[in-house]
C-alpha cells in the first residue's frame, strides 16, 4: 500500500508528518515488544526530527507499507528494507531520503517507509503510478525470493 501525501501550508506539513512518525514509533510493535525505533539507510536509530525538518518545504512525501508474506521467516527486515530502497534508487535514478520502522504487532510483520518528496538534485520527486502500484511490490518479491528461495506451489 502506498500513499502520496500532499501538503498545504507549512504548519500542516510539520504537524501531519510529526503525528505520523509518533504513531509509527508506538510502543509494543517491535519483535521483542520494546519501543519502536526508526531506521534509515545508514543507521538503526534515524534522526526523525532532522528528517521532518528536511521535508518541511516539500510539496509531498510518500508513505508506504511493505508486508512480505513470509516476513517472520526473514533474517533481518531492516537489511531487507535497505536493499529494497537501494533497488528503488537504481530504478528511479536518484538517491532517496527515507526513514522506516518495522512493526511486529500483527500476524504479518511489516515495514512502514516514509520517503521525502525531493530527488537528490533538489527537484520534486516524481514516482510513476505504475512503479508505486507494482514496482515496489516486484522489487520486494525479488528480494524475498533471493533470501528464502522460490515460492513453493
């Protein structure tokens, strides 16, 4: 599931993103029941305040959830997410500014990802509807297959 969140006014932008980050960091959603911590490409403890500040003047940002069918069997959802986002960067031809959190509070472990609405050259980030609808899903399926092997009948 992917959503593009469009903004109208600086105060609205900051409040909306801050509330969503607070929700994503809620307690009891990690594998061991501890408070959730956001991560990014380089750190297991991303600076969400700095991320929100970088997003402040963006016209939009992207929110999506990745829920691999066999996520509980995977070794490391954070490494999986970093590889998935690196794949997306290659496909989209730009470095992505993103933060994510893995949630284990449902029958299907999943990852929430927030992507800034700017490309690495400062231009507005545009992701085609087809890539949002199917590209992320295809890349995630490829990554799961690489780790767990082909899906059985």
